[in-house]
C-alpha cells in the first residue's frame, strides 16, 4: 500500500526567529484531502560528553515551555546553513567549557515526528581540555558531573525526561561497555 501524503498547498500562520508554523492541505493515499499542521525547525545537535573519570557533563537549565529546570546533555539549535558537527563542537565548548579531539556519531532522532520536521543529531566524546565556559547572553545554566552509571540509572528511573539526553546517555553507556569510547 502507498502511504505517502502529497502536499497540495501550504498556508503559513507564523514565521519567527526560530520556528515557522503552517497548515498544509494534503492528498491522502486514498485520494481524500486532509490538513496537516507543521512546525518548521532548523534542527539541532547534542553531545554526550564524558570525562576521563566516566562522568557525563550535563547542563541544568530552566526550560520555559515546561516551566521547570531540566538536566540534559549540552545541545543547541542550528543556525541557518550551519554544519551540525561544527555546531555540536561549538555548543560543547560554550556550555561546558570543554573540548575534545574525538567524536562518535550516535545518530539522528526525530523528537516529535507528529508535528515538526526538527532533526536532532547526537554525538558522544571524551573531553580532553577545559578552556572555560562562555555562554550566550540569554543563556543561564549550570554544569553538573554525573557518573555514567548513575546517569543510566536516572534514565531508567524516569528522572531525566529529555529524549535527546536519554538517547545520548544510553548509547554512550553502550559504547563504553563495548570498549569503543
């Protein structure tokens, strides 16, 4: 069975600094018409950064949409035309003050495929040097070092609700277990 839906027309209701919101009229596989709401997003990158002592560098920050502080792996949105790998290295340095020479690509995830086209690319690394944090003017966060085993336990106990963080921690723990990181 053909599952593809074909866009017939788009109507934008909002174009912002980070996201655009639109409604598409689409033709369904059976020929009927339907509407699909979509949030366009430039995508992002994230890094599970591990110290030589097997501690993950996590950042605690207030997330306005959830009205709470969330502990997560360092991450950021892509600027227009920005290379995801370069963005990830920039975010690691800005948010944690650390750098690394070796990175392992953990993959791409679709955080909310029901209504956004956002792609998150995730890496893992061993940090080598701390050169000092330099946050953006509107960025307020604290870096926390969590032992990798404790971070896995926190994921399994639903203490870290952020999806990219769960993916990054579990895949990084697997790499360490296999001797690849």
